[in-house]
C-alpha cells in the first residue's frame, strides 16, 4: 500500500499527460500566432475541463512543497585547538622566544660578619656544702645536764646506774636470794612488805616469756598488761594488793616488779623511763613498751638467755 504523497504525485503525472495531449491537439487546430500568451480562463479548454485549473494549482503546490530541500543538519562543533604540546609539530608553527626571567628580588644588605670571639667558659656553680646531718640519737640516753651519771643504789640488787639491776649469778654469789618490796591493799589500805624467792620467781617469768615470745608479736599479752594482784594479808581480799611505786623514777624497785609480774601496774611514763636508760625504743603503745621492759629486765638478770629484743 502506497502512502498519500505517492498517490498525489501519481495523480499529478496523469493530469500533466492529459494536459499535454490536450495542448498538442489544440495547437494543431489553432494558429500558433494567436496564442503566444498563456491560456485564459475563457478559452474553450477552460470550459471543456472545469477542474483542470484546480488540479494544476494542487499539482504546483505539491511540487513546490516537494521541491523544498529538507532542513540542514546542525553544524558540528569547531574542532578543538591544537594542544600546546602538539603546536610545535604544525607546519606553520613559529617558535616564540622564551620570556626573560623575572628580575631577582633585592635582598637587604647584610652587615659584615663580625669576628666571633671565643666563648668564655661559664663558671660552674660550686656545690653548696650540704647541711650537716643531725647526729643520730644514741639509744642509750645520757642523763640530763646537771645530773650525775651514777646514782646511789636504792636496793642491794640494784646497780649505781638508773634502771639497772645485777645479774642472777652476781646476786646468788653474794647470798642475795630473796627480793622484797612494799605493797598496799586497795581495800583496807594497809602497807606491808612481800618477799619473793629470786631463783624460783625468775624461772617462772623467764620460761613463760621464752616459750611464748614469738606469739606475743612484740606486744605484752593481757596477762602481763593487766596482772592478777596478790591477796591481802589483812583483809584477805583477792586481787587487791598493789605494789608501792616510788615517786622518784630512779628509786623504782624494778626487780621486785619483775618477779611479781606486776610491771603492768607502772604508768607509761615509768616504762618509757626504763627504756630511755636501757637503750630500747620508747615510742608506741603501752603494751609494746611493757613488752620491751620485760625483755630488758630478763636480759639484765640472765644476759645469756633468749631475751634479745629483735630475734
């Protein structure tokens, strides 16, 4: 099946052929000199074929529309310029002279170098003499100024040194086997003297300390810190007799308190006094100072016994 434009062109061709044949036939009949101009509308041809003019007009308009060329396609973009690196290969390339380098920037004038003088060694700071260390305190404290180094022994079993007693061997060799001391009842307030057997009582306390020393942890046990007191000989009150401690510390009956296991009745100041003059540490709670006092007295009575402070 043909499209409408193709049918139109076919109709026009048929009409042209019929028109040409009509013109040829009319030319034979009519003189050529009378018809130099184109056919008029009043001609017999116009009357004979009324649709011929309309067909010619349609044909001419169709041919004019067919003869118009199609619109031109858009022009392609211009070719890119030659890159700079390919320009030098172009036949008309003329190399341009290189641009002169920029002038150097003016630098500020520098002063002439000065002659370096040899560096003088800086004096090193001399170490300042360190402050003299405070002399370590001697554990064995000397008596205060104005007091003599020795004293009058307050008892037969005491030495002429403060808080010092004789050894067991020394006392037994001189026939001193009984140690006495003054006591007072807390209930009836009676004062009297109590005597202890030196060897018997010392063995009791010495064996107890040597056997339980490791379990004490450098502190006196409650048995020694709060001792059980003797019974009163007058009112027969149990646990009521306390030792009579001298007001002057250099007159305290240390050996009597040791044998009766009544050192716990001393105050902390009394115990510190003993440690001060025997070279023991005197700082701490009462149970620790009391423990050191027991060890120190046992060491004085039995120097060869296991009563060292730090063992």
